[in-house]
C-alpha cells in the first residue's frame, strides 16, 4: 500500500520518481568528473617524465648540427656563411640549408634551387619538408620551424655572408658559442636566412620563456653542447658569443 494519500491504489508514486532520476543524473556527472580528475593525475607524471628525454634529444640535435658544421669545414676549409646572397645582396639561403648533406639530407639539398630564394615556388617541396634535427622536441612551434639559430655578426661565429675559418676563433672553440636554442616565439622556418644578431643575443632574461625550464642549450665551436641558465650574467654571455674578444670568462 502506498504512503501517498493522493495516489490511486496500485499506481506508481509520480512525485518520488523524478527525484530518483535527478539523483541518478547527479551521480553520473560526479562519476565523470572524478574519472577526468583521475586521468589528469595519472597523466601529469607521464607528461613530466617526457621532458628529460626531450632535453636529451634536444642536446643530440645540437651535437649533430655541430658535427655537420665541422664536416662542412673539413670539406670546404671554412664554416658556411650565415646566408647566401644574390647579385643584389638579397638573402637567399640559410647555413641550415648548406649543411643538409652532412645531416644525411643530400637528396633534399640536391632538390633545392640555390639560385632562387628559399621561399620561391621552385623550392616549395623543400619548404614543406620538416627537419626534426632543427627543432627542439619540447618546443610548441610549427613542425617546419627551427629553434636553433646561429649567432651572426662581425665578431660572432657566423660572419654575415662571408665564411669564417676556424683559425679566426682566437678565443678558443671551447669558449665560443656558434648555435643557440632560442625562445619559442623567436623560432623561424628552417630554410629562412634569419638568425640571432648582436642585439638579440643579450636579450635573455628571467621573463624569457624557453622550451626547457630554467634556460637553454647551446652548441660551442668545439662541438660540445652546454645548458645555459637564463640567469647567466650578461658579461659572461657576451664573452661567450665573440670569437676574438679575449674576454675573461668565469664559471657558467
């Protein structure tokens, strides 16, 4: 017998039924939220665990680039210029394009028309090719972009469009930076003849957001790779970027 005096004998309680549906609905929502939170907790350590592997891969990328630059020097007697130019001085191609044969990308290099700009329609296939060696795996950038830029300037490793011989690095190859990992917003297409100039080399600060927590990786002219703190002293960084400044370099 029903406890509801207003319901007919044998009929379901029309008041309590919606209440049960509401409770079941709330329970389902709570279960979904709890499951989502559990997934988040489980995935967070996994995400953090990938960073050491990414940082190691980033270091290996720079080592490959350094080795390619030295192999280029062994064959040509000089390091590649920062970029090539046409008869009017317009930039055509980056040093990253010039060292492709030394990164097991000889076929891609042969497909590029070096007499035309890097972004010319004739070089479209190369432009659409992604070179993972030029990009840190931790960086949230376009697959076609490079996060490793050369240091370009009269006193830096890459001397504009003129190639530099290793003997010109009188500060010592172990004390001279040649390629650095830049903040994500500074990345460029890997074929673009754009790099880090004298102004941008010293713009690093605590507010700079790199792909790795606390700093960035850099390849020195001897082929070694070092992790540099974003809090590195400006004087030390300046001394490391010049090839013949004869500055005193402390610990870093």
